[in-house]
């Protein structure tokens, strides 16, 4: 034992002398900075590897490339200038166009004459009728047909507010029936749905998505105690999820789509962890018009005990009817086990007035986390189901009128026309791709 101790002491003395001799070649300042620099590089590499793990190598390289480009003199200022142009446009155009815009109330009101001025201002709008795909979904003139019907219905209830249920019982009924009829289209009466599907009307797809995300966050906090939530979306998912992540302090993990432009289930599975509250599927997604594998996503969500939201803002009033017409539509609604919420826009192919969407939940236990209740307010108990407090009852009435006037036969006929036109467009592209000159052009573009 004594010989071992003496050997160890001798070894340590020799090691110290050798180390001191080696380090004596360097400046003291360099020796001081070396560990700090090493720590800095290690942290940098750790951060880089974390980003690669979260976003993937391709997305990380793209971000680094764009960041490097912005370092080139003049590039950042150019980008800022282009952003400002967009902001100016969103704020109603350039100063030259705004010179004659009112900045204060007229001294004497215009009375009924205001209608003529509004007509004059409206004449400067683009000729959008039947020409703005993805903007206005109703064909024809505003003064006739379906357009005229929903305009009349909306104006009849323009003064109403569903916040006051006891006063405007008619609008409360309209909202409940729009929600129930939409839920019926999306499998609420099928045994697999559980028979408890419920929801509310909202101002549009973005609010429906925001509410579904907020509700999923609070539901998973109550269910699993998750306090630092994360959600996973495909890069084709709507930008409303980015907005929801910012609003509700949720970490967003984005994964690439697969070769078919569908949400990559395997990539999503790799990103799931103990903080995951929600995964997302689109039917169809806005960028490509392709339905994500909802059934596979449902199995994934169910196996991990997390939420799955299906964005049916575009497909909600097309897919159910396309299926009835015999088209091979994959499962997408509450009949899929694991689907906890769905958003469907009535103001798109539901042909309702703008500002009408529906958010649905599989059961009341989930939906209750959507509500906000304030009990400590000096004004009394305040309970609100959606982001807005007061809401325009006119558009709710217009949505009800749209659905009731069209009925199943009306939507079936509209869907038949939509699907036939889509097939015609597809055949047109196939013809172009087989035409020699255009085929050469397409290869060049690719």
C-alpha cells in the first residue's frame, strides 16, 4: 500500500512538472481565454445540433444561408424596404392614394346620401366576381341568387349579438344549428365519434385554429400537467399555427412534408416528446390541396395520448359530399380515432358570408377548456366561449340561411361541379405535359 502511494505521488509530481513546462510556452492571457473559448464553441455546436434536430438539416442550412446573405451590405436594407412596401399596402396603400381620405367626422352628417358615396368608393374595387379564387367563393352577382339571399338574411340580423343569449334567442338558435349541422357532416352521429361532438362558430379559420390550439394546451395541462407545451405541424400547415404559437406561448416544431407533399408521420413521431400537446393534419392543406394521412396521425396521437387537430377549413363542405358522390376520399373526420378537434370554414365552400367558421371538439371535456370565465370582475360573472366577446349575429344568421337554402342536394351539386372542373384542369395539365414543346419548357422550369 505504501509503495502504491509513493508511486502515485511520484506520478503526480512528474505530471505537474511536465504540464507546467508545457504550459510555460503560452501567454497567461491565452491560458485564461482558452477554456472560455472552448466553452463558447461547445455551446455554439450544441445550439447548432439542437436546431438541426428540431428543424432538420435542410431547413437549418437554408436558415444559415439566408442569415449569411443578410450580412451582405445593402441586402438587409433592401429586405426592410420590401417589408415596408407590404406594410404600406396593408395599411391601405401609399400616401398619394390617401390624400383625400377622411381623418375626422364630417361636420354635417351625409344621411342616406352616404350610400351613394359608398357605391362610388366601391366602384374602385377590382372586378372580383368569379375571378378571385380563394377570395370569394360565391359565384354570380351580389344583387341576385344565393348572394342576394345571404345578404338579406345578414342585414335582417345586423343588430344582433350572440353574447346576449337571453335577448337574441334567434341568433343563439342559428349558431347552435350551424354547429350541429356541420358536426353531422363530419361524423358526429357515427358511433366512432363518441356521440358528444360539440363546438362554436368563430370569425374564420384562423380563430377556429387559435381556439383549438388554446383549448388543446389547457386540456393537456389539466390531463398531463404540461406547463411548457409544444406542438408539431407539417410545413404545409396554415400559418395560423405560427400565430397561435406566438399568442399562447407554445413551442412550434415544424417538419417537412414527404415526397407526396403530405404530412410526414414518421418525421412527426420523431419530434414527439413529453411536452407535446398537439399534432396537426390538413384536409386538404392550403399550399398543395392534398389531404394529409389523418388516419395515421390519429393512431399516432391516440398512442401518445395527445391531441390531433384536423384543419378542414377548405375541405369541410366538400369532402363529405365528394365521398357521397363516390370519390375515394380517405378518412378525415371524427370517425377517426385520435381526432380531438376540427375546424371548418362555412364562409368558403359552405357559401356563407365572410366571417363564419366552426370549431368542433370530440367531447365536452375537451371543449370546456375553450371557455374563459371571469368571476372576480366587479361587473359580475363574465363567460365567453370564443376570442371575441361581442360577435356579429348577422353573419351567423347568413351562415344558417346559406346552409338551409342549399341543403344536402345543393352542396352535392356544387361539389359535383367542383370535382368535374378539377378533373378537367388535371387533364389539361396532362395534355400540356405530353405536348413536345411545352414538355421541354416544363423540364427547363424543373
